[in-house]
């Protein structure tokens, strides 16, 4: 992924509370500590904690990835104006001085290098390195697999390096030659007054190479469309709608790394449980006598068999009880099971049940009307 313009402004190391020289292990440790502290599950209805959690996650998404971290460090080293010079530097307003650069400043080299155009980050020395495109696919998981995590695989039909020519585009036994028009850079300079802009070479199409004897399988493109199988790990506790990133399993690069594969997860519903973060939710029916007198109710769990829930006397319908540690295990915490009890009202009754209810109604007398006095004033 090309660097983002916000990289100029945001210090991701400071967001994670680590130094620029921190090791990958130190960065991961700092992120996990902050993520556990700031996660929305641990801070319900706390907008500030949620915003900070997003900031920390975005920071780790960059400096927690070796390739992105190197690219981020290069961008930060250049500064927001790259070779233009910062505020207070020599030249015109804000330090910008085309004349100080010898009258010509190649904006194509600067912005092409930073944002994935032109010659890439490899500079002028050789063939441009272009990163492969990112791919996205969908995967449907069962409720249990999403909760527990698993190793799975998906089958794709996508671009991949040609198996015949190994991606060179040339017939086996031959090699591409350097494009003479651009000297292998893949770009050509176009002078526009005091500036020089780079554009893809019209001779080689930006590849920097010419194929005189094309591969018969890919017709010189160096890539072919074929089915392939990608295996990867689903972490425990993945939620519906989560977008997983699988590095370097996307489209093939042209002298650069392959793109990433993104997997959009859909979780199938469960016939008993719902989820809210790491917590499981379950609705359990109880009878009116159980609600009034109290009872011990057997409640199912996702993994460990049923547990006994003590329903105290006088429990209202809709009350929720928390069973600790019987939810979903994520990388942040072990969730709980939230059990909501609802008083069951039968649509039809036996003669014995009806007689018992009528006796209860007689015993309670005018209690029902008294309960509703507040509604009538």
C-alpha cells in the first residue's frame, strides 16, 4: 500500500509510546497493552477511549508491519515537503526554491516515489519496482469457528507470475532487454518550463524492459490468470464484518513485492447465542413460579456444557445475569455469558393449570389494579 499523506503529520511511534528505534517485539507489546486498556469492550460508551483505540490500531497497522514501517520511516525522514525544504529553509515562501534546485525540480520523482507512481522508491538507478495490487474476497464462517479460530484456505482465480517464464515475460531460454528509450527507468522526463515531470515510458509501457521473444503462455505480460489456494489463520474471536489482511498474497508485483489479500468475514448466526464483542448473549425462558419463588436453572454454554444459574426469588422478566468467563476468548480478554430470563406465558393451558391460575388471581385480589394506579393517576 502506498504511503498515506497523513504519515507526514502523525507520529505513530508517539501514539504507541515507543521510540523510533523500538524493536518489533517492543512495538507489539506496547500495542497489546494499550489495546487491552482502550478496547471498546472494556470502555463502553467512552468516545475518547474509542478514538484513542482507533489511533493506536492505525499506528500499529503501519509500524507493526516491517515493510510499511520502512516506508513510513523514509517518508518521515523526507519531511512534509520532501526536498522542498521546511519552514525557514532557503528559498521562497516556506522554503520552496525551484531556482535553488538548479532551475529544475522533478515533481514526478518526488510524488511518484511517495505515492506509487513513476519510478517507485527505487530511485533512478534501475528498473522501476511496482507493488502488486491488493485483492479482496469473502469468507463465511460458522459461529463456532469464528469464536474458536482455525486454519483454513480459500481458492482464488487471480493474476500470478507466469509459470512458464517465471514472470519475465520472455520465452524460456531468452531474457528481456533494457529499454533504450528510458534507460530501464520505466519513465521519461517531460520538461514544462522550470519543472520536469515524469511520465510512463511510451516505448516499454513503464516496465523498463523490452521483450523481443514473448513467452507463449502469457504473451509477454509475465503474469497469467490461474487458480491458487491460500492458507491462513483465523484468530479466535473474529467478528462478523471483520476485514483480515494476509500480507503478500495479493496480485504479483513488477519488480516489487506482491500486494496483500484482504478477507471480509461473514459469521453465520447461532440458533441459541448472539455476540457482543467477546461476550455471548442467551435468552432463557422461566416459568412464573420460578420467577416468584426462585429456582436453579440449567443454562447451556458454547464450549463447556451446561452451568447452573441461580434465579433469585422475585426476579423480573427481562433481567440479565452475568456468568463470568463463559464467553469468547479473544486476544484481549475472555468474555462472559449474559443470560436474560424471560417469563414464559403459555398460549393455551390445561384445565388444571387454568384452575391454579384462577386460584392465584383470587388470592392476589385487586393487586393488579393497584399495580396500575400510577398509570391512571
